[in-house]
C-alpha cells in the first residue's frame, strides 16, 4: 500500500444539514451521520483523498468544544440523523445490551442525573448521587428507567451507523483518522465513575489541574482546569482505563491522534486554588510504560503524536521509541528562524503535514493577516514549486498564484507520508470560516460547508494533485 496519502480535515458536525423552515426562515443544524456523510465519502473518492480526519466524536459541554466532553467514550447524540429510530433494530439492541460496552451504564446514568439536576456539575449533586451510593443509584435507575434506556438506544444506533460508515469508507480505500484529547473534563461520567483514577481530595474536588506554563503567547500560561490522572493508581492496575479508551478509539478509527502528546512525558500541574497557570510544576508521567502496554494490545500502534509547541528532547525520544509520527503545520513555517520544524525544507518523512489545523485560521485568513513584505516573502518561497506542479498536473495556471493553493501544493509535495488539508482551505474560504479561535469561548465549533461552495472542478484538481504528488 502506498504510504504517501492525502486527506481532508472535516468534523462531521461541519457537514451540510439544512433542516427546512423554522420561524419562517431556513435553519441549519449541525451536520449528522446521514446521507451527507456518504456523499462526502463519494466526493473524497472522486478527489483521490485517502484520509478523513475528524475532531473527537464525543458529546461536548455547552461550549460545544469536542475537547471537553461529558464522556471520553460515548458518541455525540447530536450526530444522530433525524430518522434515527428507523435505524433501530430491537433484536440487535438486545444483543448489544447482553454484552454492553463497559462505559454504557455509567454514561446513561450520569446523563440522566445531570439532566434531572439542571446540568449542575456532578460535584454539586446530592450526597448519595455524588458519592455513588449503591442504593441511591439503584432507586434513581428504577425511577428513570425509560430515559436511561433511551440514551442506550441512541448510543447503539450511533455505533451501528458509525461502523457502517467506517466499513464503506475502508472499502473505498479511505481511512478514518480520529482525535483523542489527552485529558478528560472534570464534569464527566469518567471522573464521576472512576474518582480513584484522578487526583481528587476527600470531597472529590481536584487537588491539581491541567494547563501549560507562561510562554511567548501567554504571560499567565493556559489554565485548562482538567483534573490530573492519578498515574500511580493507573499504573498499578495495568492502565486498564487507558487501554479500554485506546481500544475503543482504534475500533472506531484506523488512526488516532493523541492531543498534547507531551503530557505522556510530563504534565504541568497547577494547584486547583490558583487562578492562572503561572504557578505550577512539571511532573513526570509514566507514558513510556503506558505506550509499552498499548503496544502489547496493538503491535502496530497506529497513533499520531500531536507534538506542536515547545517540545523537549525527552518527548522526542518517547515519540521515536514507539515510532509515532509527529505533526508539522506549514502556516508556522515562515518565521525565518533556523531549524523551524514547520518550514518547507525541514519536513520529515514520518509525519503528518497540515496547511493548518482546527485551531489555526484558514490559510487565506492567515495570509491576509500578514503585512505586504511577509506576503511577498511567503509567495517567493512557494511560487517556484507551485508553478512547476501546476504545469505538470495540467491545472489552471492561476492556481500557482492564488492562495491557499501554493501552500496546499507545498503540503502535497512535501516528504511527509501524510498531508491533511482542512476543508476550508480546499474551498478557498477566509478567516470568517475558521473552526476555533483558541482562548475564546464564543462562536467556535459551528462552521459548516454547503455543496454550493464547491467549484465544479475542485475534485478534479485535487485528484490531479494527488496523482502528481504520488499520493
């Protein structure tokens, strides 16, 4: 199999989903796992793209960030098609319940209590529910059996649809590429059901929380607020929770990115009472032992290390020991500094190269933010290759001079085994269409495309590039 592949980054919620009229106007709801997902696979196949990368499929909190989920395992019910009950098969569901996923009961119970408690964090629930008193939970389950069963049905249907999509994608030669946040949200079924696996006090509040220290981008660092793992407990039980989590992810996907991979070497621990990330310390984590255990379960270990930012020699050594590809982002490659791993001439074979990620501006948005001198300097570096490739591939000459195509062409022709381009860049969209602006909480995670935005020759042009670049 050709290891050189090209793909697209598009979360399923960004699929088109026009739902008709509401209050006299057309309304778009988030994309769902309906016929649009299969149409997208068809389009990918026509474009010669072999990887569909997504963000985490888990259910987000109210801020919609898929990186802060109510469960590290359950799929997001918002992805269910409107006619999801037509996909429900009672006999298969009975088999599903006879041997349910290990997380299902706690998830369904957690979400039902959460709704009954007006979405309050589990740490504020009544004592018996918060501390998981057996009799209290049993009584609650009996009283709310219908709601709990409904949530289980939704997860069953979601998984049924998902694995049909995965099977059909694989049959087209398309791999599904998932994303795993290294940390989990405190207000989640995972922490509520497994408090011993996290650094919590006797009141089940975090003693330390996650983040990163101050750097060039932030004077006070970033205080993410997730609870830290109690690695001592996790290692003592053979990393059971992590192994189940990775097993689930590698069942859902062909390839999985571990977000904030450096946290498997050391994590920045901030006292929970601190309001910023300034006062913290790096604490070593047993990532080597964890990856060794995962390699026993998955000898090929199809993981990608998100190694962006300031990375230590120890993190590089850990990544290389387990032969995990890292990442580079071409938008970061033009600061003129020597040994910039994102620059055009520092790309490496065993990696995934991006024009930008879900946290970046679109390539047009990024380029338009540069001053004229910087724009000229970027184009001077990109244009010779773009002109050569456009001529070889028989494409319209204008593409060599029209952003984002020169950067896309550079990605396709890099030495990296895999190149991924956000759908916004293929569609030549500006910064108004970006997926996320880190450090902000409004207006993120809602972008959707529509088929009218695709030029008629887009798939043909991308296919010509994949062939020219031997991807």
